[in-house]
C-alpha cells in the first residue's frame, strides 16, 4: 500500500507540474498581433464631442494569444513640424505617449491567424489635449507575458488633429482630379489592347475616378486623348493583332463613361492638359518643340468639343512634377495658361519655417505647386479600409498642421 501511495503521489506531482507549465503564459513578440483602425470619428474633433475608434486585431502567429486589450496612447504634446508626420508614418517613436483611459473590452483568446473586432470610445474632454495642434495617437495591443506582466504585442500609429473652433484660419485646398490613361491607340485608330475599355467599365480605374468624385468641389483635369478615345470607341473599333480584324467590345462602357464625365464636368471647373501628356522635358531637350506645341495649342478646343462644355484653360503638367526653364517657356509660348509642379521644384527662397502659399508665378505663367506632404498621403497604400483610414488621417494632419503653422494667415495648398 505504501508503494502504491508513493507511486500515486509521484504521478500527481508529475501531472500537476505538467499542467502548470502548459498554463503558464508564453513569451510574446512585439509585433505578434496586427491592429488595424477602420473607423475614427469625428473628422473634426471639437470640445464636447466623443472620440470613437474601431477596427480589428489579427493574430499573426501560429499559437493562441490570450488576455488581449487595445488601449489608446496619446502624445504629451502636438507635433512641432510637418516633417515629423513622415517620421511617425515611417515608425518613429519620438512622439509616442502614455496610455489614456480609453481601452477596449478584453479579448480572452485569439486563435492563430484569426481576427476579432475592437472598439474604443472616450469623450474628447477627458483627453489631455492641452494645446491646439496635431497629436499622435497609438492603438496599442497588450497581452500577458511569461512574467505575468502586461506586454505590447502590436501597435499602429495615426493622427488626431485638435483645433478648437476659432483657433486657426482655415487652409484653402485645391483638388486637381486628373482623367487620363496610357495612350493605346495607333495612328489609324486601331486600339492596341482593351486596357482603356477595362478602365472605363464599371469598377475600372477611370470609372472610379468619375464616380468617387461625387459632389466634392474639384477641378477636373482632362487629357483630350482619353476623351477622344472614348468617343471613337462608341461606334465600334478594331483591335490590333492577328491576320483578321477583331472588333472591340468596349463601346457600351465607353458611351456610359463619357456620358457620366459630361454630366460631372457640367457643374465643375475643368481644364485641359496637353494631348496624351507628353514628356515635354525630354522633347524639348531633343529639340522637338513642335510636338509639344501641337499637343498643347488645341487641347482646350478638343476637350471642349468632347465635353460639350466650354473649356478655356490648359494646364501644363510635366512628367514627375519637375522640368527645366526651357520647357516652362515652351509650354507658356504654346498657350498653356497654368502649370503644375511639385513644391520641391520651386522651393521658397530663402527657406521658410512654414508652408508657403501653393500658388506662384514664373515668367508671367501662373504655377500651382503640388504639396509634397499631401502627395505623400495620397500615395500611401489604400487597398484595405484600415490603410485608407491611415492615409486619410495623414492627409488631415498635413492640412491641419499647415493651418497651425501660421494660425492668422490663411494660405492655399494643392
């Protein structure tokens, strides 16, 4: 009997030890959980309003993660310069702040490769938003590590603009909405492929450009080549390739798309670009000025004919937003009424500590300067709702910080 009791006690000790070991929290990794933000309101945070954020957390590992919670971090002070926005987007930690009182409901277990929603809600008056400006917010996922203490397992950063009513003068924002595609038509009118047809069909890139503009106050920028291609496709067209002629199938989509374009352009300002957006800088260097002149001087008339709406202005839009003084003179002499360049092409001299107005002149030609910060925000990935929201918040942060640089001096940016 004694031997049996010893054996049973030994067995219980072994089993007990094994159970305790398997239940102990395992070592967690800092990026084991991916947290996305798919909703953040209000767009214009003000005193008396409530901050609401929600999204999903996803277990990226091959093991369960337990005892999770999402909590809101807030930078102690607003950012000082616009350059810090890019630093934060790139993963910079200098503006990371401590946790706030805003936390999600606990998540007991998250299985491998699975996701679950989270949400946070807190009155903005309860956050330490001491000064007007753009704050960095972090959505931090914490779990329980092997030492039993809370440990970060995921983090996403975004921005919270905080400008109570009357604290700054609003920034004027000019939206240029380009409508163009890669030229895919031969000189004899034969379509080289069905790329343009696919882009004009419902859900295609050109179709989305028109539908997503909605009622926003924008300036349409039309490439006459794209409009003429749509017009030519409506009555039927041939496709290149093979010994026998192949008839394209994109006529109905082109007709529907062009009708939508005409309806949209009837109520908004429109400008034309040079035909097929030529690489004017390269052509000017190759002494092919006549090609640029021909593409520019009839652009407004061609766009007017296709839209059935009078268009008088021609926007010179060099490839990449940069060019040479010779090309700028060429565009001006060819009849361009405005030019769009990157703000890095014509920087302010001497350098300024704030964002200057995005409109200037060069040799008598009005020049619009595309803001590099806004361009970077629009270039961010937007394939998912979470990515789109991060891009939106960066865009809002760029605009808000521009206003905050000189609160009493409104400026315009492109």
